[in-house]
């Protein structure tokens, strides 16, 4: 039975698309204003005067083009470094054959299938609307039985039928940018913390490190502001269509397989394999059947690993050197009583993440209602 796009989802996608275009237009406007101010400050005049209507039209055209580029090439950022193996035949467990049959049943463009050698179970769709690629992990193939695997693949085919891939990919591309900015922010915060500790422990370092601390602090503030701005925008865009997107794909998968219980069982299996970190902001988690990232590197998620920049800062203990006058002990006591608690609260505030999927419990309830309707 061919699947038709979910109308309610299309309306929400249109709203998210307007938001994404608006944000890209704002970014282009700020960049153009910054370049013009820089040219003016250097004594060079920017004599191009387009007028308000033409200026707005140019910015909107550039924003639409930028979103189109993100939608077309953003998925490369999502799966970069995963070393995907695109299947030529049917592949393990006839996964490509299953996708081919489901795509013909739904009357959608045939997606290619790629396998990522990752232990974590994952399934997502990347690429363009005309040339989508369904990515599955070896962990998914190992954990799901035949009916659950069929339902998971049908869920991804339903995303293609609902035509939500371009906007979802554009949002995921901005999420990937936010991820990288947050990594830089964490690095700057660690370097700033080390510099403050060195300044407190060495005493005279407060004067010596004053300017570097100020520069690093300002850089951290700028990066944090941009990253949080993207985070807030992504939260609104994702909130506009993410839940409806997943509900519609669940419903479409149930129509393709005629077995809502199989998809519910697959979601329960995947939910039991919880990630060891908060993965809601990861780009691959944004596009996945469940909010689980496909990690490029297998690690334990330790954020305290030393970065190469920190090698230029000596390791300093909060205990500090012997100080008969007690000045260091007083400064460290003040640091522990004021700065550390404030930093903990700031980290908690900065740790907020938007939800990229409805809860599994809510999805299971809807699938159970579909199963009762099917049987009744």
C-alpha cells in the first residue's frame, strides 16, 4: 500500500523550514554587517547600496541557498568518520532486499543501504529526498529479530515517504556545528580553569595571567553565546516537528508491515540499550530511530581528557606550594567557596539539551492503540 505524506507533519515541517531559513538569513546579515564595519574601520568604503527590498531579497535568497546546501550535504557531516560500507547485494540478513521490498510497497525512491561497524544499535536515514541512504549498524543487526528489523527498516522508509528528510538533515547539520562549538567551549573552559588555578596558586600569577584570562574568558563567552544560540534555535526547530515526525514514521511503518507490535518490540529492545552519555544533541541521534548517537570513536565519554592546548599549561594542584603567609590557602579557600559552586551551577545550566524524540513510552502507547485497532 503506497504511503502518502502526513499532512500535519508537512505543516510543521514548513514552520521549521521558515525558522531555519530565518536563522540562516540572520547569520548572513550579521556576517555582511561585520564585513562592512570592518571595511569602514580600515578606511575602505563599501559603496554598494541595494536598497531595503533588494537587500532583504538578496539575504533571503542566500539563506534559502544555504539551507539547500545544508540539506544536500549536511548528512555527510552526520556520518563522517563512520567508515560506511554501502551494500551492493542484499547484505547481511537480506537487509537491502527488505528495504527494496518496503520501498516498492511504499512507492518511494529506492534508498541505498550502508552498514556501519558499530556495536551500538542504530538506524537512520541520510542523503537527499531523491537519493536517500538508510544506515544500519552491526549492533542493530545483531540485536533485533526478523520482525523487529523489518519494522525498523519500515520506519526509515516511512521517513522517506513523509518527505521530512531535507529539513531534518538541515537541522542535523546545524546540530553538528553546535556539537563542534560546544567541544571548543569545553576546551576553553578547561584552559580558563587551569589558568585561574595557576594564577591563584602562584600568587603573582594573578597579575601575569590577568590579560590571558580576560582574552580566554571573552573567547569562551563568544563561543558559548553562538553555541547556545544554535542550541536554542535547534530546540525550537526540532520541537516543531520532531515528535510528529517520529509518530508519523511509526504509523507509516505499522501500515507497511501490518504489525505495530513488532515496531513496539524493536523500540523496547533499543530503549534497553541506553547510551552512556547524554546524546540528545548529537547529529546522528537527531536523525536516528531512537536518540542514540553513532560515535566515530569508541571511548568512555570522559570529557577530562587532556587536549593538546593544555599541554602548554603545567599541571597544578589546588593544594599549591607551601605558603607561610597563608595567602595561597586563603585564595584557594575563596576559590573553593565561590568560584567552584558557581561553576557547577553554570555547568548544569549549560548542560540543558533539547529533546529530539518523543518518549519511548508515548510511542509505545500509540503503537499499542494501533495494534488494538488492527485486531479489533
